[in-house]
C-alpha cells in the first residue's frame, strides 16, 4: 500500500508534469507561425542569429535604435543616459548624460541627433557627443497615453510615436491603440493617428493569423521601428508577446507570436541599413539582452 506521503508526492509530480506540458504545448501551439514578413523580407522570430548580453546598468533596457556601422543606441527606463553599444565589440563604448531620472521608453536618431521620449510625452533631443546641449519639447501627450516607442520614418521628417495605453490625444476621441506622427521641423503632432487599431478589428486579425486571442491580447506596444527598405512599421508588444507589421496604409500585413522563454520582456526594436533586426529585452532580475535576426529574401534572383 502506498503511504499517504508518497501518494501526495506522486500527485504533486503529476501536476507539475502536467503544468510543464501545458507550457510546452502553449509555445508549440504557435509553431509554424513564427515567420514575420515585410515585402520580400522574412524573419523567423524563433531563430535568432546571435544574442548579446548587456552590462548590469542596462538590465532595464527600454529603447533601442540603430545609429551607424555596428553601433546601437540604448536607453534604460530610469536614468537620463544614452548608451552607445558596439555589437561587434559587444561592449558599451560611450555614455551620454542628457537628463535627470525619469521613465525613458524610446530612442531614435536622425543623422547625428538622438531623440529620446519619456512615457509622459516629453521629448529630448541632442547631438550624439560628450556633454551635449539638450533641447526638450513638451508634446501634447499625457501620462495616461504611456508612450513606449519612437522611431523616424525614412525619406521623411516625420517621427512615429506609439501609445501603449490610452490613445486619445487632444480630445480626438480615438479608442483602441494608436501611433501618431510628429514633425520635428514644424514641431507638430497630427491629431489624426498614423496607425489606429481598434480592439475588435485587432482581435479578428489575430484569429485570421490562426492565433489564440486570449494569449495575445491585450496588445500594448512596447517598441516601434520602420523597416529601412520596405518602410513597413513594426510594432512589438511585451504584454501579449506579439510582433506585427503594418504597411503605409496602416493595414496589418503580418504578425508572429513571441516565445516567452526567448523574449523575457521585449521593449525595443530596430533595424540596421541591411535589414537585420534587433530586439532588446529587459532582464527582469537578470542581464538585459539583445537578439539579432537575419532576414531571408523571398524573391532572390
């Protein structure tokens, strides 16, 4: 006869095995759906080319942008510092202090100027050099918008700013999720969203992609990037673990689920000039890291 203690041990082990199986099946349910497409470019978000483990001061990496050669611009969400990370050397080569402590959530660049956004709507921009002169702009956003990403469009003066939560700006009545355009030369945010996603339409898109809505909603953008060649917009969401691609009309053209074991807390996304994709993830108690993905071409001559 099995003792009560041994019986409890067996039951517990069975429950743990079953739970582990559910986790395994949860990720396996999305197998075959890991390809994200933008024009002729495809990325397998389950197959990274390399992982870069970051120093401890970038455990909370919240924004990522490509500058030049092998240099990535990084910000973390507490200190007003810009970090220049050389992924070929796998080290930080420079730190630039630009502001006080705050919730910094996105970074982008135009030529030699860096642009950093706070979640509350304050924009900082400065030349990428030691002890820069910093310009600040109070954009017409509120803390309830919870801005989580900024990127510059190609061949345009427009910057794209993603709202993680409330999408309403200047009482425009927008609901769901939104990305707005900001023209730095005109210092103006368009009140009509560049991208607008309603909850119902987005739920239908998830179903159409063969994914489970309960696993990937709500969609709350944590990073944004523009593909350097196709000019499609990539939005990544840590909550819901999803990456989506939208064309210039704002229509979703592709989406892929993100493995929770691979993307601990994805907060930043960018591309180099060749179309290689970089996604940064906060460490959540461990080291922050950046994953590099190399595209394949669909129609190679």
